[in-house]
C-alpha cells in the first residue's frame, strides 16, 4: 500500500452555494450520500469519487485529507508514538470502512482511512 490520499472533504458554510460554484468551475456533479443529508459526493464522467462537499461542522474546519492505511487502529497507535494527537478515534462508515483524525506534530489535521466492507 502506498499510503496515498484517497479522499478529501471540502467544508462549506452554504452547501448549495458551494455546489453551484464547483459545478460551474469544474462541471462536477453531486450525489447525496444516503443517511448523511449534508454530505455530497462528487461524481460524473471520469471522476474517482474521492471528493466530497459537506456542511462545515465548526468555524475552524478546513479541507480534510484521508490517507489509505492497512489498519486505522495500528496507524493511530503509530502516529501517537511519533507525537501526533488523536482528534477523532477510529469510527466506522458502515459497509465501507474505518476512519480517524489526527493532528501531526506541526498542527495539521489529517484522516486515516481503511477500506472494510464489514465495518459497522
């Protein structure tokens, strides 16, 4: 595994305005994620569906990047040993996988993502 960015989220204060902006700029099409009314996946021809637009959850929230890992639990422990702070513990996305958020030694927040169709 190359531990590359596999997904990123764009927070928005006004989701409809942001959807119109990115649709106009890049021609992106959006589909709502079932069970998540304020979370929109980017789709359309040639898209890899690794981009989402979401309602901003707190004033300081910026872009969130997710790196692929074999085990979120293992990489959380490794990140902590190296000086990272766990912002959000390992959590499921039912039927898709596991994620968590960390803050690195420089104050940057990033996500870890583990694919697992059995996540519940």
